[in-house]
């Protein structure tokens, strides 16, 4: 067992968290498409360490419903203030970007929009339907907020036919008051449970997925407990990655988890019955999402 230890020194990364920034590739083309269509990505918004790699590979995770969030989670780099009205042409623009980028696996996420009656569910559905029209053979994964537990909103998203319904629990329940105070751990589990039950009842081919960060102050036992909770709600896919503070104003890193511990969690998750487990220091919920789609 590895308990929470002395906080790491600020600015000091262990060797396994140092990587070269890839040169060349399709990064410039991806950025040009996003700029031309005025689209945001969680890669930029969340200061993802994999941004350069993903852009170089010609991929990106689209972030819809604006670039500002109605919640203020202590781990997240996305700004917190009143968001604008949803952009009417955004579904078409996202689909156009996917076509230009030649994507065959599309991930769409959003900021949390507690200000909207449906939390943005219909906007998600419009994006999925736009993808189906333009790229009927592509797989579509959505990474949604909790919709404040509104099952009608979840129904709207599921009715549009995503291949993967993803909602992140993010961290252990003991840390929610400090790092995710406007969310509720049990509510997130209930969202995943409902999505699985609904798609099964409708005989709909849709995997459920969730992710969590480590290094925020949780213990190894708490990580295992979260994995058990996710399996209890029949979650199919799970991702586990290292938390990295976006700035000194965000929640500090409590520990850097070594790669061998991620390997152990991956093995344990597979034994628990997850259809796919991605675990590693640089793993993020939508990082190489196509690679963890169950074959």
C-alpha cells in the first residue's frame, strides 16, 4: 500500500512524467481547422499534457457549449464564469471539422452548463446526429457532465445513439468537498448506472465509461474502492491518469504515482471485469480513446 506522502516539490517532475514534444505531424493542420471553424477543444481548455501528441496525430477532443464553466472544480483549468448562449451552428461545425480531419473516432465533451434547463443535453444530441449524417461509419463518444442527475437529459443524449457514454467520477468521494464541491459522487455513479440500464433495456449498443485522476490526496485503497463502485454500476471502460496541477492556484499535487502502480491498477481492473482499462501517468479520459474501445 502506498499512502499519501510528503507533497512533491513544486516544479519537480519525476523522470516518468518528462517527455519530448513531438515535432511535425498534423498539428498545424488540426489547429488551422479548429481556428477556421471557431471550435474549442478540451486539449487546450484543460491544458492537457497530451495536446501536442494528439494534434500531431491529427486528433482532438471537441469541447462544445462554450469555453467557460458554471462550476469551479479545484483541479480544472477551464475558466469559471457565466457562459454564453449555445452556438446554433456548432453541431454542424464540429461535424465539418471531423470530416476535414478524417476522423473515424470522435470524442465530444463540454463544459458543465448548470444554467441550461437540460444541461446542454439537446446540444450534445444535435452534435451526435450531425456526426451520423456526415460520418455514418465513425464511432462517437460523448463525455458528459452529470446533468444534475436529470435522467430526461440523459435520455436525450442516449436517444441520439452514441457508441460510448462517458461520465467521469474524477476522484475518490472523500476528496469531493475539496476538489469537486458542486458535484456529488453518488450522483455521478447514478448517471452511469442509469445510462447502462437504459441502453440495455433498449437493446442499444452503447458502452459506458468513466475516469479518475490520482495524485490529489487519495490512497491506493480508495482507488480500488472507486473501481469496485464503477463495476457495481456495470461501467464498461475506465481510465486512470496522473493529476497535474494546471497552475499554482489549483489543487496541489499530493503525490506522483509511479508507472508500476498504474500497471497494477490496470491488472486489477481487468480482473474485476471491465471491458477495457487504460491506466498510466499520461492517460486522460479521451486520450487515445479509440484504442480502448472494446473490440
